[in-house]
């Protein structure tokens, strides 16, 4: 690397400033500082083989993106990453907590300064204890791998003469690699056969011995299968004098027995499913839990928080329990060095558990079970595809060998479905063109719902409106409409019901607005999707525009957010044109607006002027929309 390179963000790299600093401390060269404290034989004397510097921020960004692109990310497998990391419903409060500056340092702190944080973590531990049906829950470890590894080392300390831990052959490879490295000084991990993800009891019996410190079980297994004989596994471990350690998927505990019920001594795992996004940053936080057994609790390496008396009688606070077990207090004499902790994730997980509650966790688990069973059923129906029929949670193994396609070919097909610009990709009516069965399914759902409501309320006159979105060409509308009409008529005939229904479209592509007279030949109503119409007219994404719109406001290029207040000059011209052209073809055409603009008074007034007759918007904007619509009508009548 050139000695004259000046890094734009490091003033010390400027030769003049560097020289001034050296003169101030009486040193002629930086190397003199090193030689004064580092023996000559340890100093590197040659030139470091470093790549050329990257002075441009954009060039550096491209370089880093190129490095990151060598690894798959959640962006490439967002729908399903599997193996312990999942995209899951996350309440807004969890994101709020994770992004607030006062919680970003929820790391360790001190007993005299962090009472609020310690109370929050105590509450998290209390709710986790209820979920797990155990007494003691640790402060979060770095991740599930550390939680499992620490649990293994606890077993080795509790059984000092035993040097083996039995693990499933298909244990999570990521966690296994961590545990093998972490436990290497103390013992070895011995795999037990688990065909299809279910632990083989006979192989377990053969490998259990006086040298077994613990038996480890993932439930559900790494392959997604529930362990049907988890109780027998724990009983066999105890009969051999070994501990039972179980790693559950915490999302399943709303519908499945916690490990404590079938005899686990230690329960450990990951809390990533509890309100933490995939790849949010650093570890996803692990937990270790147990009954209030002093022998077990005293081997726990991480912090414990408890309620304790203060110096004032009758007052209580939160403090660390059994503090001198851990390395922050006792250094090398501690049970083990537990490193970085994840207090922030404990607070997030606590908020998640409090928000979901027992019913929410039950509904979550039941829904995941149902989704997994549905996926099994649908995949098993495909020619040449074999699926393990055992009950699974989240993931399962699929055998494609009889399809005539290799795994690589199937991966290529899946990769080909990835879209670089989903905003303009395979969605809306395009899905129904390529997969008509989607339109069939959705139409059946709408018509059946309408029939059921009509039966319950015969005094009502149900007229369902089926809207086909993202249309830009009348031919694609006609194609999908034919599928919708055929399905709807079949459903009504089968039910013996006469019911009027309308089939329309959403005008959200500029071409649809420009050809509205043609589209109105097939559409019985228009709903102007002004969110998409705005982003396609302006040519920027509503999800990303916030990064630069501030500069546009400051420089008076835009007076307001075009996604909050309808652009009447450009987007509005398209709406006005489409309304006029549509009603020239179909005078009775029903016109409305759908989107956040429907809650903006000036946008509602504009839509009223150009002939729109209804507004659809988020429920929070309904009162404003109704008031704006009334004011527009009054103003128009004056």
C-alpha cells in the first residue's frame, strides 16, 4: 500500500498532521513508537501485501456487496430459510424496542445502574419460565449454539468422570460444530442413529454407558419431525446416570409439551422466533432453563436476575443472583467464560411473549402445524415426490429422486423464480394468467363467503365485487375474468343460489389509465390503486423513496409526500382521463379510489370532482375520509 494514501475520513493519514503530532511527542517516525515497546525480533519488517485502497464510498459499497453476494442471504430465501431461523410474525412493539436507542446497549451493565433493564429481563425470564414450565431461565447467551454448548459443558462439570454426550446423527450442523469446538477440552460428542429425524432407541441403548454425561435431543428434530418417544429417551438417559438435555422450537410450545414434562433436566435453545428478525445482527440469543435445583443452577455460567431487598425496609429492586459463578465476577475461576450477552433480545422477546400471551402462542403453534401439514399434503400429491408423513413443525424432508430431476436442477428452477424488482414482477393478474388455479381458489372463497353471509342475513342484498389487480392489457383482464365468471357461476349453481356479482379491475398501471376505454369493455367497476399508480408514474418505489424525498422537500422540488397527498397534476391527470374514458364506454361504471390517498382530504375532494363515487382506505383513515367526502359534496352543491 502506498505510504502517501490519504483516507478521506481519517485526518491522521494526512502527512502534515501526522508530522505535527509526532513532533509534539518528540518522535521522528511512527516506527519508533513500536520499537520502544515491541522487541525487534517480533516486528514485521517487510511490506504488507494489502490490496489497493478504495477511496470512493460507492466503490467500497460495490466491493462489500460483491463479497456479501458470495453467501446466500435471507433476501434470497426469505420465504423459508429453515434450520433454526425463520421469518415470522413480529408485533410492531418488538421492532420499536429493538430500534430505540436506550435499549441498544442492553448488554451487561452493573447492579447499581441498570435496574430498569434488569426488571425487563426478569420479566422476560418469568414469562419464559411459564412457557417452559421451569423455575430458572438464564440471561440470554449469544445464540442457540452457545446455549447448547454451555449446557453440554454443564453436563461435563456435573458428571466429571464422564466424557461423552450422545447427540442425534442429524443434529443441526451449525450448532454441532460450535459444541464440538466448545467441548473439545472436556469430552466428545457421539452421534446416535436417527433415521428420518427420529432417534433410534436401540442404537441409543447400545451407546449409553458409564461414560455418558448427557443425552441431547432436538424436538422437533433438525429435519422437522417431532420425537414420538422423547419420554423414553429421557428415561434411558436417567437410568444410565446421565442428564437429559432438550432443545425445543419455542414457537411449538403453545401446542406441544415442554421438555420438562417428559423429563429433561436442561432445556436450551434459540429465542430468535420470539420477535427477532432473521439476520437482524449478531447472535439471535439463546436460553438455558432448569428447575430450581441448586446443583444445576450453580453450574449455570450466565447471569441470573432476581428480586432483592434494598437498603430501605419494604422496598425491593432487581439484582444479580449468584453473581460470583460467572466470569465477569470471578474471571478464570468462573464456571466458564460466557462472552457477549444479548440483553436487548431478552427485552424484545419479553415484549413478544407479553403481546402474544398464551392464546397467541397457541394460535401461532397451531397455524404453523397446519401450514406444514398442508405443504406436506400438496407436495406429496406431485408425481414422483415423496414426503415423510410424520407430524412436522415448520420444515420437513422431501425426496425428489423419482421426479427425474436432480437437486441442482430443482434449485435452478427455484432460483429462476427470484425477482430483482418484485414491484414490477410476477404478481396481481399475472399470477392468475400463469396459475389460473389461484384465481379459481380466490373466487371460490369470495363467492362461498358471500353465500354464507346471505344465508345468515336474508334481509341483506349481497352483491360481491371481485377485483382483478394490476391489469395493463384488456386481453389479460378478459382471460382472468373468464376464469372468475366460470368459477363463480359454478359455485352459485352448486349452492342453488341466485346472486348478482361484479367483476372489475384496479387501475394502477399508467397503461391501464391510458386504455381505460378498452378495459371498461370487460370491467364493471374501476378502483384506482393510487399507491401503485403513483410509484409507477413517478418511477420510484414507495418503500425506498423515503431515503431521498427529504432532500426534495428541502429544495422545494416537492411540496409534500406524493404517497400521502395525491399528485393532482400528473397522477391525477391519469385518474381523470381513465374515469372519462371508462364512462364513455360504460356510463354506469362504478369508480372508486383505494389506497392511503383515500384518507387525505384534498385527494378525496379531487376524486369527487372527477367523478369517483367511493373511497377505500385503511381503517384509521376512515373518519377523515368520510368527513372529507361530506365536505366535498357540500362544497360541490353550493
